[in-house]
């Protein structure tokens, strides 16, 4: 099932002075793998119900994941965006716009920044910009932010979609 209708354009992302937000593709494999694996412990803490990334995740596993995400975007089922440095030299994190697993929202949005960026304000700047972008560019009435506006425990207790 599509998350957004065919007549609604897929939002291209955001160009910000601190980052560039764009669709994640298989071409991002090396940068994505490095960012994910260098932040693996933090990601497992931040997304407790995902079990991701698996401690034994290989670069081949990541390639399969990226191919899946890219295809899902083409089919308009879910959207994964890379948060890139403005010059594209480094993947700084990701934003996920997903169909809700739980009742009560049109979409669930998740984001993260790599562990070596957590001491600055990048995550707060990114979240503020993504909230603005979601409200302006996406066709959703109700967006849920698990782990941010609702705790993971509260989210998990909601009825399944």
C-alpha cells in the first residue's frame, strides 16, 4: 500500500546550510555503513524495538537494506532520506518516513545522527527542519514521532495498524 498517492510528488528533501537531506540510495553504501556501524550501540539504544543494526551486520547486508529502501521509495511505500554533509563527503544520519505500525497516525517519522555528532546541536537543528518539511511538503494529517513526542513504551502499547 502506498504511503503517499501517485499524484503527490515525492518530496526531494532539504538543502540546509548544515546538511543536505535527500533520498537514500545504494550509491550511499560506504558512507551509510560507516555511519551506522560507528553509531551501532547508540542506534540500538535509540530504537529499542528495531533490533538494528545487528552487531554482525556486513556491508553486503547493508547493501541489501539500501536496495530495499530505494525500491520502497520508488513504490511510494516508505521513504528513507540520507542526512549528508553539504558537500556529500559524509553521511551524518538518516530520516525515515514510514507507514505507521500502530493505529492513530498517517505516518511515523524517525531520525538519527551519527554518534560522533551527538555532542553538538545537529540533531536538534535537523529535527526542527524535518518537522517543518514534513508539515509543508507531505500530505499527512497526523504524524507520530516515536521516541520523541511519544515514548517507545507508549508507542508499543498502541493497537497495531
